[in-house]
């Protein structure tokens, strides 16, 4: 007790308390200033594409090929097939990237008709008549697009199409003959379910949109196509149900996507970070998923999904804290057991944040609140431990986090072994060496297990970070520090928004129809209304 009083009378302790109280205030002010600057910068962006001058395609094949070679250089994987239309027709060239096109389709439906058909006869030599004849009678490919500038033609080649250039014709013809290899559709490895569809998104955006089309035959399912990236163009799709999604929400999503200014979006995580409301928040404000059934469930609630070519992760907006705790399996099983499991997830989320901090607070400041027998048992296990409780907790938590990260990065068979065996060996060795107490190993192991319960990886990472912050608050102020941290956390999440929707809804709106699918999941026939928090055009789910 005397050591605690001596600790509380030190000046640096009070300075630390003042810093802990004032820091969130100044951090919030600075965050708002940075967000304002970010919003102003969105309207004054300059892109790489705008700086380029679009050079038109001329009527001389030789010059057009030289312009393309000057732009893309001599690449080993770019193939140029020179030929003549028919027997005595004008010279032509077909340009494509080896490995991105379907060679069989090019041979059978492009080159063979062009070289054997009478397209090169003199009556077709006029450029307008020749182009129209090729499009109407010769080329038997479904996807055809005319381009008038070199940049558009190069873009078509780089995205897996073939560019047809004909001497004397002042336009290029982009042929959709894509044929690259893609991963087979399989179960999502990061969102496995006991009961549910065994199908997940892959890296091809068109395969992903077709999966969504297979899940519903509703003609109101709408897909809007966009392109993002200044140097490397990527296809992006905004998916929504036309007669359900709120129009203002849709326009906000479209505007944020259009404001993205980036060289290349390698993964949907780039999009997520560029469209979220508060990039300084630890909580994910956009839901990322590999499961098409989760996306379709969100669309039927009035939410909007974003798909990006090259990644299996789809984004769903808006997102709330409750959605990060829910799983699609909650609706596939009966409501009573799944309501209990959902409550278990909420309890595990709280446990993963506060369990180590409560242990630190009780052992360091509030020993009198511990039952006598338990206090004696804990004291006996801590005999010989050279570190304070906070250092002991930090050492074990950091060891667990390193093992978790190592298990993710190593090959799967080795990673599972390292994660399991490493945790057992390190925990046992640390106890035998007297560096940590056995009760601390139990606390850390329980916390690690609780953090795995979260169905969303992004939310699990956020809870793990908050755990360390709560431990520092507990080390400085004990239970009062935990209460202060909890209040600051509540203030933050209440102020947080995801596309205008409060992050902790329906807890703050208190709408009875939305509370039916919050902590408990009531029977499906009771949930007749779509969530009011998204302001859907049609609120009724079922008509009785």
C-alpha cells in the first residue's frame, strides 16, 4: 500500500494523467483538420492520364505501328501478327499480349476469316466501307469496340484484348478475346462456415459478377462499371439493387469512387482506405468479404457492394460494428442457438480487449477486490517473478502476436505447427524460468482464443490493438484507467460514421425493428422490415 501511495504522489504520474486526458482532444482536432485538407485536395487533383496527349490513329499502318512501339517499347510478350486481308487486300496487323488472349479464338474467329474472306477486294478498299464490312460480315467475335486514338488501343492490348489495325482505316478495332488462366472457384479460406454455400469470389471481376447473378434472378440487380488507376487501369463495379438501395447513398459511393486518385489499385484494400470516412479510426468502416452470400445479404438490406478486378475481396458499405460480429451462418441455423453464439461473440470481443487490463489493474492497484483464496493463489504463483505485472503481460502478449504473425506468413503446414507448438513451448519455458506466472499464461491464452472468435479479420486486428491501449491505461490508473479508456472508446465509436450511418447502430437509434437482428437474432418471419439505418426505398422484406 505504501508503494502505491508513493507512486501516486510522484509528479510524473500526474503529468501522464494530464497527457492521457488531453491527448484525445488534440488528436481529434488534428484529425478533423487533416480530413478537411484531404477533402479540399480531392477537387484539385491532376492525373497522369490528363497530362498525356491523346494521339489519333492515322490511315498509314506503318506509322500507327511505330507509334505503338514508341509507347510500349519492344516487349517480349507482345505479339504482332502481320498479314493481308484476303489475297490482294490492304496490309493489316493484329497486336496482342501472349498469355492474356485466347489463341484458339484468335485463330478461328479473327485471323482465319480475315485472311480467307473477300474483305480485301477493291470494292471494299474505301476505308468506311472496308471497316463496316469487317465488322458486319468478317469478324465473328462478340466483343468489338472501335478506338480512334493510340492510347485507347494500347489500353485494350494491355487489358487482354487484341488490336486490329488496317492500312487505310483511321480507327483501330479492339477485339475482346481475353483468355488468361484464373483460379478455380472454391470455398473462401478466411470465412469458412459449417453450414452454407461452398463458393467464394476469385480474382476475375466478371466471374464475380456472374456469381452474384446466379444467386438471384432479380432484374433490379444493377452493376455499374468504372475504371480506376491513372497508370494501370482496373475495372471496378458498383453493385446494388435498384429498387432497394437509397439514391443518396448510391451517389455518395459513386462520388467517392470517382474521387480516387491513384496510380494502380492492387487490391480492394486500397479502395477501402480511400473511401472510408475516418482514416484515423482503428475500426474498419468498410466490410470486406470473400463470400458472395454475405454480399447478397447486404444488397437485400439496402447496402452497396464494390468489386475490383484482381482481388477476391468485395467491399460492402455502409458497415457497422454489429455487422463485423455477425456471420452468414447466423441465418442458416435456427434462431435460438445462433442468438446464443452471437452473444458469445460479443462477450469474446469484450474479453479480448479488457481481460489482460483487468488482470493488470487488480494485481497492481486493487488487490483488496480479489477474493482472499484467489489472491493467495495468485501471489504464490508470482513468487520469484522479476517484472511488474504490466511488463509481464506485455512480454506474453507480444510473444503471442509474433507467433500469430509467424503462423500466417509461413507455409500452411509449418505455420500451424509453429503457432501451436511455439505457444506451448514458450509459455512452459517462461513459467519454468520464472519470467512470468502461470496465471498470466492462462490470461494471455484465454485472450488469444477470444480474439479468434471474431468472424472479420479486420475487426479482430482492431480488437488486438485496443487490448494494448487498455493495458497501458490500466497500468497507469488501475480500474479508473480502464473506465476512462472505455468512455473514450464509447465517445469515439458513437461519433464514428460509415457513409453517414452511425457505426454503433442500431444501439443508438433504438429502432425496434432493427434491434431484432442486433445482439439476438429473432426468427426470420419476425424480421419483416429491412434495416431503417440504411434508409432503403422499400422497407418491407416480405408481404403477408
